[in-house]
C-alpha cells in the first residue's frame, strides 16, 4: 500500500501534468483561472482519500487517478463560485479567481471545471462507473444545497445546532464521504464496506469542518493562509457562534447580539470582543468536545468495517492528521 | 412516429411533472429559481430535437425522456449564468433569475441545474450511455468555450467572420447537434448516421444563430420576447455588425465605428443609426444569404444520410420551422 505522502505525490504529479494540458487549451482566458486554481495547491485531501480508499482494495492505483482528479477539480470549482458568493478576499494566501481575474471569469471557468470533473471521471474504467457517477452527481447537488443553507444562515440569528450540523454535512462532509465510497466502488469493494466508508467519511467530514470553524477563530493567520476572525467579521454562522448564542445569557448575550448586528465597528475590535465572549463561554472547549464526539463516531464505524487492520492503518493516520491540523 | 407538436407536448408534460418534484425539494430557495427558469417556457428546441432523433430509430420515446430533460435543463443553466455575465435585463419577457432573485441565486441554482442535467441523463437505460455522457460533457465544455469567446469579442473591434462562426458553433450549434446525436445513440442507431446527424445539427445550429442575430435587429419585440436592438446597444459582435464593419468604407465606416465606441447616446438614436447603416450595406440580405448557405449544407448532409424518407420528414419540418421563425 502507498503511504499518504506517496498518494499525495501521485496526485500532485498528475495535476502538474494536467495543468500542462490545460495550458494548451483555447480560449486561453477560460483555462487560465482553472490552472491558477489547481496550482494554488491546497491539501488535496479529497483525492488522497479517494486513492487511499481505492488502495485498500486494489494495488492498481493508477486506475483511480482520473476520479481523484475529478473530485479535486470539482472541489476547486466550488471554491471559485463560493468565493464570489461570499465576497472572499483571500484564498490560500492569494487573491481568489474573481479578484485575480473577474467575477465573470470565476463563474465561467468554474462552470468548465464542473464539466472537466465529469470528463475526468468518465476516463475511469470500472464496472461500477455508473454508480460512481450517480454518487458523484448526488454529492454535487448536495454540496449546492449546503452552500445555499450556509448563505441563508448568514441572515438569520436563530440557527439551531442541528440545522448547522446538517448544513456542514451537505457542504463539506458528503464530498469527503463520496471520495471514500467512490474509491471503494471503483476498486470493486463490497457494497457494505463502501457504505460504511461513506458513513465514516460523513463523521470525519463534520469533525473536519468543526475543526475549520475552530481554526478560523483560534488558529494563526500564517499557517491558515487567511486572516483569523474572518467568520466573526462576516457574521458567519459557525458552530462557535451558534453555541455562544445558545449559551450566553444576560449582559453577555446582549453584548454578543449587538456585535452581530453592528455594522459600524473596527474589525480588530470586533474580533477581540467576540473572542473574549467565546472565551467566557468556554466555546473552544465545547467545540473540541464536539469534534471528539464525531471522531468517536468515526472510530465506532471503523471498528465495524470488516477489513484487515493493515489496510485500515492509512485511513486512521490521515483522519488523525486532519483533526490535529493547524491549517 | 410522433409529430413535432406531439413531442413538444410530451416534453412539456414531463417538465410540469419534474417541476412538481422540484417544488418539494429543500432548500426551497435553491430550487425556486430552477423551477422559475423551467416554467418560463421557451421553444424546447433541444429536447424536441433529441426525442425526434430518437424517434427516427425507435418507437419507445419514453426511454429518451430523461435525456431530453437533461439537455433542456442544461440549456437553462447556461441562460442563468450567461444572463449574469451579459447583465441581461429581460429573458422571455420576464426578469432573468439574477434580477428576479439575486446574482448569488443565479450562480448557485445554475450550478445545481448543471448537476440535475447529469442526474436526469443517468436515469437513461442504454448500452450507449457512456458515449452519450462523453458527448454531453464534451458539449458542455464547448458551450463554456463559446461563451468565453463571445465575451471576449465584445471588447474587440476586429473580429473576423470565421472567428465569429467558430464562436457560434461552440456557443449554440454543438448543443443542438449533441441533442440529435444523443437521441440517435440512445436508440442504438448506426454510429455513422449518428455522426451525420451531428454534422447536420452543427450546420442547422449555425444557421439558427445567424437567424437569431437577424431577428435581434430586424424582428419585432412582441414576438421576440425582448427588445429589438439589444445586440446593437451592447456592442455585441454579431454576424451583422461584423459584416458591416468588414464592408463599410469611408464616412459610413467612421460613422459605424463612432457608434460602436460611443458610450454617451440615446438608445433609440443608436439603434436607428446603426440599422440605417446596416440597410445601406445590405446587411440583412447578406445575412439571409449566409443562413441559406448553411441550410444548403444541412440539405447536402441530409441527402447522404442512409435512412427512410419518412423518418427524415419530421427533421426537415422542424429545421424549416427553426429558420422561418419570427422569435
């Protein structure tokens, strides 16, 4: 079996190759933002999970590379469009496509990336390709649903924890789960195991997003590649702000609400004040406990999967890495 | 065989049904614009061509309905995104999605429509489904390329006729051709015939777009569902403006260029002045001749297709209708 680092290397080599292909395509201005977006790097988490899952059942990892690329380019497509909708200023320490090029570029080059993901996926030779295409398409639809909910939550003060968890399941977790299941399906794994890996991916994905929420408030800008407190400034509903609103009472609650409604503030002042409230309410600890509870769910599913311990090892390693990360 | 009207009825009934399904989906605000866009109507040309092509080889038209819906919802997805990029004010006599809802809605609901088109397509049972998916994906990518070229041409004065024809091949013709070829493939037609139908569709599509250009300047607002002269006001490169720039000399050329560069004008005055120049240069006749030349290419391909005259009849009928239309 390949190590996680080995799989990452395979993916980066392949992306470099495809990036060379993209550079030759016309109209150049359509494909430049695609290339810019792919070259930005990122953790390549989704394609690594897909290959890792495939590799648990088959050694011929080469066969699954087009699917791994498909899921990575799809993920990058969502970033292009989400960044327009969220008016993002920075992505991975660089201007996002709609800033570097234009909004129209981000829309249209995003669109072509969505279709390129299908083009790559269709290169895969597998008896289960139809199922993988159905899974991928269902997932893509769910990711759109998640983004819609995320946008709607920004204009609501009363988002429940359960609504929030469903939103991040759709926006983040299903794509990680899709990667794990697709890898298994392409390698002709038992459907029961493929479904267990999906469930594992859902719990891992939710934990991962909660960690992302936590880092946005309690991480460091340098390792994160974007400013700390972005979610706070955007009044984004995150696990942290939802828990804070739920647990705050009296003066602390009024203060929090006034910060959330206040449009006329200095950014640094708002971040400090809201972090101060988070600290008073032990929000960091509550979030860490929630992350731990989802990681426990992963462990439970993990133990039920009927598969050799050796094959499970890499999955365990990458999952732990995902939840102990600083960026 | 079904008549064109019969096929249109099948499609509209099916869209009504799916529209009912969409109304039940959540988040409602993601699916409302999808429904709004599908309910707007339109000519349903692409799904009719797909079913008509299928019906030339098989009577069980029901099998191809999901593919017909897929191509229609894909077409509507492109309208949502193009209308943002082109800052369109009106679509089919109503506000486009980005005006009726918001730009973010048009981006995200457009995205989900792209994926719904794959979801529908994957419902089709056919031995050739993989080929159809490849064709559909290649076409979708080409449509993005066409839109990119169209946008780029707006900022250029020196667009050649050949460049323009390539742009409309990508932006408009390939999707009509895809409908015809996909219908044939799904019905297990001979691949040679499927490819001839594709070629037919390309020529028909180019003629159709040239007709569209013509109507934008020489049609009537009432039957067109949008204002006359929109292309002129937007300084859009069309066959008409490209031919006018190519053929104009001396004072007429300076006058035309000054209109194209002038940002400070009354819309009605600009339209009248540019139409006047078009008339001086016989642009209407030149465009009609070009349309006729592409229709002749259709006829040539048509005669080569090894298929009964009876089966060809409907295709001939709809093609003539497409080129004699007023809207």
